[in-house]
């Protein structure tokens, strides 16, 4: 069900240097990682954007948001999206988290709490930074953190305040980042992905 106060953002502005090619364009079940994340977000969000301004993504015909401040990592992309957001809340999913599913996104959306970041935690990890829902009202906090060179996402989340949504340890596989080509190949070898 679409939440009219929520926009969705796929974070795809990274350089993919450890992967060796643009991981957002890697295939999962006949679609790119990026396409799959966009399809997932359209189930819950009024509008969907791509954080990252690469020409290779033009075929998707989805609005792209360029980093206003370069070389600040994910927090730079998040800041740029918050500045451009016309929504109360923003759901951020990285392109390199291809196993995230409907159930987890629904838990985040159902857990929205005014003025707080909504993110997951488990018995193994007290704060899982992605995916997350961030209220637009915290843009000034993020901006100041960037000025102060506080670029770590967990530190930014803690400085804003957050609501933890507990998930089972068995759900952590759905939140696995694919940063290297061998991690991607491993998912095929284990039968988790199909090209």
C-alpha cells in the first residue's frame, strides 16, 4: 500500500570500485539490481528517485538526484535527497542490497515514527543502517554533521534519534550488501540468485 507521505530512494551513487563494474546494473532474476529496488519501492512510495547521476541509468526514466556535496559517501547522497524531498519521510535502500524483500520494507513503513529515523536491529546487530526511513525534517542535522566531517551513517542516525525495529537473525541474509564480484557469484553458487 502506497504511503502518501513517503518517497523512495535507491542509493546508486557509489563508484563500485571493489565490485569492478557498476553493481547497480548487475542482474537479478532478469532485471538489474537497480530495477528490482525501484519496483520494490513503488509498492510503498508515492514517488521514487535514484541517488546518483549516472547516464547509464537514463533508460529507467526515473528522476536522478546528484550529490550536492561530492565524495561524502552515502550520507552525501542522503543529504542531497533530503534537500530535494517534497515528502515528510524518505525510504532509502542501497542498490547493492538485492535480497531485501517486501516483508522487511513493510515493517519499516509500518514503523514510521515522527521525527525519528526508522531502522532495523537484531540480537547480533543493535543498529543496522540500511535500509532506513529518514524524516525530511532532520536535513539540518545531517548538513551540520557533514560540515563537521561526521560522515559515518550510524553516527548520523544516532545524532538524530531512531526507532529500532527488531528482526530475526535469519532475516539478516536479506540485508546482505554485495560489494565484491565474488560475493555476487557466491549468491548464484548457493542458489540464492538466478541471473
